[in-house]
C-alpha cells in the first residue's frame, strides 16, 4: 500500500458514504409513496446519531469491500452485481431475518416492518456497490466472465458439487452455534431480562433460521470465490473481514445504544463466525492454489484507479 493509495481513501470513502446516504434518502421517499410506513426507531435513540453511525459504518463497509472489488476478475457490471448481492444479503436480509426472532424493536416488530427495513437498504446497497465498483477497479486485465465461469464449473464433477454444497449448508449453522455458545455466558443476561428489546428464540426457530441464512450466504459468497483473482489467503482475509463488517453493521457497528459488553462479545462472535465460515467455504470451493506468493504480493493493495 503506497502513500498515494492511502490518500486516495480520504476522498473515495466519503464519496461511498454519500452514495449510501443518497440511496437512503430516495428509499425514504419512495417506500412511503408505495404505501409502506416507516417503523419507529429503537426506544431511547436519536435519529441524528443513528444517521451519523450509518455514515461512518458505510465508509468502513466501503473500505473492506474495496479489497473484494479490486480483486474480482470481472467487468464493472458483474462486479456490481456481486457486490450488491454480498452487501444486501449479508448485511441486511440475513440480519433482518435473524433480528425478527431475536428482537422486538420497531424495525422488525412485524413482517411488514421487516419488509420495509429490508427494502429500505436495497438502494443504499446498490448505490454503495456502484461507487465501490467504479472507484476500486481490478489491477489485472479482465478475462471474459463466461470463460471464467465455464472453467470453474468444469473442474469438478456433479457428485463433488453435491457433497460440497451439503457440507457448506451445514458449515454456517455449526460455526454460528459453536461461537454463540462460547459468548453466551457474557451476554445471556441481556436476553433473559428482555433488555434493549431483545428476546430469546427457541431451538425450533433457530435451526431452520440458520439453515436459510446458510443457503443465502452460500449463494452470494460463491460468485466472489469464482471470480477471485489472487491467493486463497488473500480471499480469506478480504472476504472474511468484509462479511464480519456486513454482519456487524446493524447489530454492532451502528447499534450505538447497546451496552459495550453486548457489542464487544457479539462483535468477537461475528468476527470468528466470518473468518471460520469463509475459511470453510474456501476449502470446499476455492480454486487450486497457483502462484500463491506472487498473487499475494499485490492482492490487498488499494487500487490506483
């Protein structure tokens, strides 16, 4: 990472934050026009403070996603599709589905409210992805996307795909429950007491919930693995930290009203979830390592473009 690249981030990241907020503003006008009513913000919070945290959080998100964008061997349109799916599914859809069972706050107090929250972040995800795709372009020449796709799926037989997909479907729930049980003693009092509009779902709700999230996460993670240019280690770091920020975006990073203990231990849990889960996906679906050291040399360096 050279000095010019570091300074580039000082003007690129605010542009990404502005793009995110333009999407929020348009959604705030469009959804009520379509008949949706905005849910109430969490009790004891301030709308201006929430907006500030969303601005800072969107810039942090743009930073980690930039490393994914500039290492995808794909044109602008394909990178845009991959990034918006990654951001919206991991950061919004997956978290809203989970929050529906873990919280009684206005944003997920009903199916209609949960749908509003999910749609409300679609345009911000799209605008942020578009800005990241424009500002952080691949440093390598881009091969035709169809060639990459054909070569990737030609590497394995049908039976290989069956057991790998089955293993991937189980991977996220296993990781989720393992690290969740580790941090449970540190945060369970907040849930049992019903503080901060938190609730405890049953195992009958949790298991199907995490299987659904696992399927969604696999669908949007696989394109990154397919079009990734670089080593497995670089993919693990870039995608792992991106998913950590995405899953922590609403639950930890922008939820400033939660006590520090809740945010800290949930944050550590989500970090472990992301890194271990992506490591498992890379082992299952990653390409055979080729010239690891050579590709590592420029993989996590900010784009000059």
